[in-house]
């Protein structure tokens, strides 16, 4: 199935959502393919660049599952894929700061919830974080309600900009944080209040 969108699997920033992700069968393979792209860049001899691009690949993977055990297994599986790829490339374990950053990103991107009701297991709206690269080593996080994004899914078939004066959809985040070094994303959560009220 992933071969049908192979060109997207090769882009480290191309976003994937699995609305019934289970323990991560599809998402793990998507990440493996993205990490092969990370390997094929000029990163083979530069662990910090490989690490940065691999974190960007993790940022682009999203999942939802009804069972909390599946969510935990999916997060652990994706971390395992990342760690194994780093170790295969550099013959040493993935550094702890990168592992911690990836674990935090996956805690935001792989949600316990119901993709049909658009609610978490606690009955709250599913919120996904968008991670945008800024400069060389920073990420900017903006949080969006999943339901709000789906309400405007038809926009995907329309141009982003209109020369005819038509309305265009620009999603409003429910939370926003300033850009930080990609290894510090988890630390910001612990020390800062969100700018937009997430």
C-alpha cells in the first residue's frame, strides 16, 4: 500500500495520519522509509544532521487508536525504529536528548482516542501538534483541533491562494509555542505556558 505513495514516504516532512494505528504497523514502515531518505542525504558522516532530519521525520507521523495499550506500543515501536536506524548508521545508541525529544513528539502525535468521534479517551477533543522547522535546528509547535482540520478537509482540493477573491482556509491554532531547539521541545512543555492557550 505504501508503494502507491512511495514518493511521499521518501519526503521526511510529508505528513501521514493513521486513524486506527494499532501498534504502528503502517507508521513504523513509513518511518523506516523516511529514515532511508535521511540516510541517503549528506548525513552519513554527520550524526547531528542525521539526528535533526530524523526528528523531523518523526514530527510528520500521526496516529490515533482506541486502545491505550496500542498507543503505548505504537509510540515504543516508532522509538525503536528510530533508535535502531541511528545505531545501524553510527554504531552507537541514539543520544538521550534526541530520544527524549522524539518520545515527547510521539506523545503529542500518537493519540489515544476515536477517529470517528474526534475525541480522546478522556472525552476531550483530539489535538494534534504541527512541528515546523525554523532556521537550521529549531522547531515551532502549533496545536490544532483535529475536528477543526477535518471540517475543512475539502480545502485540500482547492488552491491555497485565490486570485478570484474566494475565501481560503487558514486554520487557527488552539495553542502555539515559540521556536526552540529540536532537542528542547520536551523541556519547553515543562517550563512554559502556551502562547495560544492549548
